[in-house]
C-alpha cells in the first residue's frame, strides 16, 4: 500500500503494510477470540536446557527456536538463558578452582600426616607436610571444576587451620608443658586460673 503527495517539483512516496491484513494478503472474516486474529497466543512453557560442566556464573546460553513465535509463516525466535551459580556451603569458587577450609590439630601441623577432605566427587586424602602453619593453602591437583575451554580440570585448594584444644587431659597438659620447657617458652603451669594467681599475690 502506498501514499503519494507532491511538494514543489518532488514526489514523496510512503510504502507500508496494509493496515487491514498487515501485509499477509488475507484476513479472517471473524476474529478468533483467543488470538484476536493474530494467529498466535502467549503462553508459558517449561523446557529442559543442557548446562555445560564448569559453567561460570553469568554464562549466556542460546536455545534456537525456543523464543517468541514469529508472524504466520515465520520461524520462532531464540531463547537466551543466563546462568546463575548458587553458592555452596562447603566450597568457594575461583574460576575453575575450588577452595575449602579444613581443621587440623597441632601435632598434625608439627609432625605432618594425612587428612581426609571432601571434594566435588567424594573424599580424598590430603598430605599435610610437617611444620605446616595455620592458614596454609595446600593443593589437590585436578580436583576442581571442568574447564569449558582447553579441557582438563582446575585444582582444589585446601586452607588448613590449626585448632587449639579448649580442654586438655592431665597427661596432655604435662606433655605440652614439657614441650614448652624444651623450646624455652614460658607458659602457665599447673591448673590454677588467672584469678587464683591474683588471690595469692
């Protein structure tokens, strides 16, 4: 459909779709009550979407043909899915690596040994070197998330925290006091509390 008008020596032509059939070339005698003659209706569907292993937060996925319906005779649009990764109580994420904290005792930190830690696929044994300091990061290679590009997996980093016992048996206390003597460290001996020392001063 076109409209023409003259302005001086120029002629301007405006071309657009027919307002009645909207360029379809035909129109219904009576409009459908559901679609209003549009030939399509709005509805919501739930579909399954494959999320790749190791998908990062904010990843955008394109699902062809699952968007809004096109005009009659035209294909449907695409659906875009934005991935949001839910936080985990045990693991923190740093790109393809995962991080967690594990408690160890003073003897384990001083003498070394092995501890069992959770991973994304069960549990694993972690070697703790002798002389490990609190908050040291130890690495389990290949125990992180799958890499989306380049293959392979990230690592798992374990932050070991040396825990001080709150209560000691008599034998444990004697052993620690003896260790303090050998190291030349001054510590409070006996079982008197701080208020008992003030009372006797």
